[in-house]
C-alpha cells in the first residue's frame, strides 16, 4: 500500500486532532493530500481492545469509504504492552497500513517507555519491530526522531528498522530532547536516504510550498509528511500541486470555510458547543501567522466565550 511513486504529500498523525471526523473534513475540502493518518492508538498493557474500539479509532466512516486506501493506522507501544495481540487484531479486522510512533516526545509516553524512548534502547526497539513484523503481513512503516538525547544511535536504529522489515521510515529532524526547538535538521534525512534501500519520508519544519520543494531537492526523500505546517495551512497540498499563492483575503475565506465545515461535522456527530469551541481554539494556534495582527487575533480567539463570538472575530479581523 505504500506508494511506489515518489513526491507524495502526507498529512501527519496528530494526537487530539486527526480523528475520523477531522480527516473526513480534510479529505472533503482538500483531497490533494495524498495520505492521511489517524492519531496514535496506545497499545494496552493489560488485556485487549474490542474490535469496536479499534474500528472507532480508525473511523468506521473511513473504513467503509475510499479514504481507507489513503489512511495509515498509527500505534504507540512499549516493551510491556500487549503489542502482539493488538497487532494481530488489527490485521484481522483488515487494516492495510500500520505505522509505529517512535517519535512522540511526551513525558508521559517516555515515562512508560514508549514513543521516542525506544530510540535509546536498540535491543528493545529491535524486539518490538520484529514482533510487529511477525504478526502483521501488510504495509508496516515507522515514524522516528533522530535520537533521544543525541544522534549517536541514529544509523544503528535505521538499520534495525530496515533489517526487521519496516518498509518506509518517516524522519523528524530533531532529537527528543530538542522537542520542537530550533530548526529541524534535514541533513539527517539526506543521510538516511543515502544509507537505506527503503523509502524515506521527510518531516519537520515544512511550512510552505517553498519548504516542500527545498526539502525534496535537498534530501532526495521519497515523500514529505507535514504536521504543524498542515495545521497552519490545511490546504497546503492544494497550493503545492496547483502552484498558486493566496491573497490575505482569499486566505481568510479559506479559514472561514475550514471552521464552518468542521463546525457542521462536529455538530452532526453530537459534539457540544463548548467542546467544539475548545477544539477550535487549539486549531487556531498557527492559522493566522501570516497576518500582521496574528498575536492579537489569537489572543482574542482564545478569549472567546462561545462559538458565535469565535466566528464573529474571524469575520471581522
């Protein structure tokens, strides 16, 4: 299922954002994204998830639509988690593309020896990857950072992933300790492209059309995966493929359409207004950065008491 053709644009998995409803809105408004991803499923330490829960996380609507063919299912696991059973269950229900999160820098995740923590323990990393590959016969990929405290294990980890049957690796050009500080170092992505015989997907500080072009050119990567840049410009894949730029007025119209579509979708599934407003405040973090009054707009939106006020501010900014 991983694309043979290079030059693809991925909308990254993001916890608390890329659920089924959100992904379906993105697909409806901006189908130019080549692939989307559900936010990670935490593999349980004890017991197993019922099939209903596994499908809900992926999205029943997605599972029974064409969007299924362009959506990857990401998991986050650790040494003590019930990985084997969960992976077997995912295979049984028909998941076609499984991705393991080896980049999450969250303190809670790291404390439980998951996400980026595994990058500091090659033996544990290898054991988990081997276990997943043994129990999942479809497309299996990984999303990583360049290391935990430093890059000393970068090449070793890459070779482990490739050697144990991972079919493509997405690389965020920072260590876990860096979090999102500084600039992502695409040099590591370029190095990985030279070292590996499997596709490498670039991730980190891809905000604009120009960034996409420069990342492809500099790293030689197979594809790019965009996270914060996708939240800043949810229509970025459209702009890139169409080769166009928007005026400030056109961008404002896009922003309004984006929130109106999400509002309709969230409301349709029964979400309460306060919950929707909270989601909108989170989604507005990067959206206005190209406007001179960006900070003022964001502060006003964060102070909104109700959805009507939120939309009024967008209309009038």
